């Protein structure tokens, strides 16, 4: 009488394990492709290739020494209406007056049309822009500042409107 072979299941264990790896990888690829791409800058490949120029531009702006702080002031009645207050100072902490500001407001995780901001000066180094947000959430202000041939100096800051 011949004894039954009990080792026939061993090759199927390897096949099953590989099938499990393929299924898990397929699920992870599906999630990766169906969610946020992670790219937040246009022409990210060129920007990465020219990274030394990006570093040189950041060093140029750091030598200028301008500092900015941004504050979102929502109205009490409508939390999506309010104003953005920008405080600008030079390297010696003196207020920066007569700046030319090009600013936009956008959602960092979406691709809507950016909202142009109109900052006007209200006091030494203080600039105010009225804003009506279309929806709550995280927003990003991107601006370029210039004055008397100096600049541009880039500034970005995110805030949350609830």
C-alpha cells in the first residue's frame, strides 16, 4: 500500500503568496493613481532639473532680507468674508512702505482659478486685502513684492478658514 504524498501543497503556497503580493500591489497602485498626485508646482520635472537655480534664487531673496507675516481676519457674521493683513519689514525690522504687490489666493490641493488679491497700504508696512472665500478650508496666499528696483521677493503662506 502506497502512502499519500503530503507535500503537494508546498508549491501552491508559493503561488498563493505571489498572488497575494500581486493583489496587494494592484490595490496600492489603484489608490496611488486615484488620489492626489502630490505635484503642487507646474513643470515639476524642469524645476527639479534646475534645482541649483532655485537655490540661487532663494539665496538672492534671503540677501534682500524682507520679512512678511500674514493674518486672516474673518468677519464675525460670515466666516468666509474678511480680510488678509500683510505686515512687511526689511532686514532691520523697519516697515516696508510703497511696495508693489502681485498676490493671488488659491487652494493648495485643488486646481481652481486663482483669486487675484488687491492689497492696499494701511499704515507703515501694513497692507490689507478684502477677501470673500468661495468655501471653507485651507488656502494659500502667493505674492511677489517689489520696491524701487529691488525684487521680486516671493512669499507664500497658508491659512485655514472655518
